[in-house]
C-alpha cells in the first residue's frame, strides 16, 4: 500500500524537487504516490492547502509564516519541514532603465546599480514601478532590502506592485512596470522577448537567501508524519539528481511539460545550470549558486531564516514587533522533522538549528550532528548580519 | 448591492450573472479581461467580488484589497472564521469571494451559496460536454475499425463488430480501446487503403 500525497505548486523552476522525486521514482521507492495540482496564483495554492485539496504545497516561505501568524486572514498553523531551495530569482528591468543603471551590461554590482538607480530616479522625474510576485514573498523583501540599503525608500521613491510571474514580460512590455523581481523562467522569458534585461540576481543581495518551501498544515504533518518524512527523503534524492550536470537536460525536459512549468526547456536548462542570458541576443552568463537546491544542507529549515523573514515582515508590513509572534514565526520552520527524516541517512545534518545569517565570509566547517558540513559565504551585499537572538536590535539598526 | 464577477471564462461568468439576475436590487459587472482589472473593479465600487480560483490575477486582486484598507470602502477577504464551512464549499466549487467591510453577513451567505451552485452547475456542464465529445470520438473510432476489418478481411459489418468485441473480451479491454489501437495500427502500417 502506498501513501498518496497531493502537492500544489505554481509553474516555477523551484517546484522541481517534488516533481523530480515523482518522475524519477524516488517517491515511489519510499512508498509514496505523488499527485500534483498546478495553479496560477499563490492565493489559490494556499486555499487548496488550507481546505484540504492538497496535502502539501510549494509555497513562498513568508506566506507560510504570514498564514500561521494570521496576517491578512484568520491564523492557520502551517509547518515547513523542508526548504525547496535558496534564491533563483533575478531583477529584470525595462531596457531603457537598464541602459541607465547598468549601461555596461552583464550582472551589476548591487551597490553600484543601486547608486545609479537612485540617480536615475532623480533625472527621470517620475516614480518607477517595480513588480513582485506577492506581498509575502522573498522577492518583495529582497527587492526592498536592496533598495533601502542603497538609500531608495520603497513606497516613497518607488512603487511596488504585485504581478503574476507568467505575466512579468507582458507587464514590462506594456510599461505597467519598469522592473520586476521574479523567479525563473520568467526573467528569461522577458529577456528573450526583448522587453527587459536582467541586471541583478537575488543571490547577489543575499548569497544564501531562503526561497520556496514545502508547507504542510501542522495538524496534518503530525497525523501523517511518516509519509512526510519519507517525502523529505525522496526530495533530498531528487535534489542530488537535480544538481548533477549529467541530469540537467532530462530534468529541463521533464519540467518543461505543460502540466508542470510549461515553458521552453532551453530556458529551464539555463536556470538549472546557473546560466542566464541577461539581454536579448547576448551571451549566457554563468553565475554560480544562482539557484541553490541541494549542497550545504540547502534544504534544512534554519529557524534563523524564518526569523529573518519575520524581521522583514515587521519592517515593511502590518505587524509591530511582538516577541511571541517572532517565536511563532520561527517555529513554522521545523528542523526537528527534517532531522528525524534524514537521521542515519547519507545527508549532512547541522549541529545547530539556528545561525547568524550573513556571518560567513570564508568557507567554514560547522558542527554537524551527522556527516561533514562546510558552509560557503552567505553574505548580505551590505555586510549586515542577522542574529535571531537579537531581532529587536537588528530592526532598530535598520531605521 | 453591487457584485463584480471576475472570470476569464465568459461562459461561466454569464451563468453566474444570470443566476444573480433574480436577486433583488443587485447590479453586476462581468470582467473577463486581465487588462485594467484593478481599475475596473475600483471604478465599479463593488460590495462583493466573485473570482474563479484558477484566475491568474488573484494575487494581484488580493493585493489591491490589502492596499484598499486605506480607502473609504475597504474590501476584505471573505475569511471570517465563523464562515469556514461556506468558504470550504466555495473553494471546493472553485470560486473565491471578497466582501466589502461591514456588509451584512446574513446577505452574504445566500449569495455565496448561489455562486457555489452556479459554479458547480457549470463544472457539471463542462464534464458532460467533455464526456459527450469523448463518446462521439469513440464511436467514430469503432466505425473506422469496423471498416478496416471489413476491407482487409472481407467481413460483414456485424462480423467486424463481433471480432472487435471478442478481441476486447480476450484482452479485457474496452471495445473503444481495441478500436483505437486498430485505427492507429492501420495508420502506421498503411494497410486497408
């Protein structure tokens, strides 16, 4: 008898791990039968999860936290036992803006591009408008983090609006927005159509920024704990498969199918292999760690990552800082489940469940409960660090 | 009361709108285009917004509602906990509802129930239609398969049908599946022509 799990997702490259766990038989080997529900808005992915159409969902990490805290809707407890990946997003701006803020082409330096953008805002004489995929998204927080650190005030100096990922290119073309922070393949689609240029990746803003997660209703996670632990094992195997260059072509083909991402396999291959075409007709640019889905325990739900997201939520959105809410937000990430699933398996497990984010400048061996774990630099571009134990101090330092 | 129906399926939107036609003192606006969605909703000043779950603009609309809290007539997501059952039913039917702040709760429930019924009716129509199309295609395949057998093996029509049926029984398949396989094989082999 195999356990059935229904998984909701949005058509994005970083929905890859559960899909590949299914397609390559890793889930089946764990006695799981996976089924997928493809949707076009996060609101619907969330509704289906909350009302039991799905058992788990590919979800924006901050949206899982906001739902648990009851921001914008009655609170429903969600748990995150697995991070589907780090980064994988980029900032694409209209060609005219790109000429102003990154005239030499290529990926810019975040400080320098920000400085030029600030100048451009003065000379353009109108408020620029940036798109993000959702209010509660890392895209929104990364974009705002970058702008604010460059002396540009979101809401005051620029408008930030919501745009559905598949329409990023349309919105740039029609002039509805001047730039967007979105996941792949939607930056590349805009580039191929010649309506925008990629100027930065979010990995340049925070080298190890948490992105999509697997979200589960907390009561269901407890009820079907065994099945979800086996799903974690299968997704780790899918991650190992995903990062192996030998599998890139076949995985791009699988993801390109209309019932999954439904996009040009060539563009998906670029994202999978950390290669991006930044401008129409330009060369492919290799940016290592553009997407980070497996190595260095990338799927481990660090409590401190949830803490950073909560801090951004307080910084930009409705809630005032509340120590209890901070605790609840951090408790959404469930390293205990991840550990239980992978204990005794060939997967490194860190000794700690929380770290000072952005504090690693050189490869650093860290204490592990299991296996060997060397962490690469995880810096924020402005050199700040985030210590979840000192959340209030961190917030104060931003003002 | 003003109700905006946002749905990229014009047929389904029409069915909802028609259902709301019986409701007293109710003005409706159907929006099927993604372009200028927010401007249209804002100009209409609805009390209720109904939107299909598959609509790619849902996040955009919800963001507008969040921002609209600052407006005179803020629209809230219809998520009062006491209405969990209604919400679950609407999610099952594939519709989401948003209601202006302060709108009487006793008036919301029948409207939402109506929308749910109409959405369900539309889904049934769609699946009936798909089934009917499928049956038509199957019948056409069986006819083709019979003709192939008649031409290639000189069988009469009843004999050809009998052959299909016994083949289906032997291989525990449906007659339609055997017929489809035969038609496909014939296309590939280029026989019977």
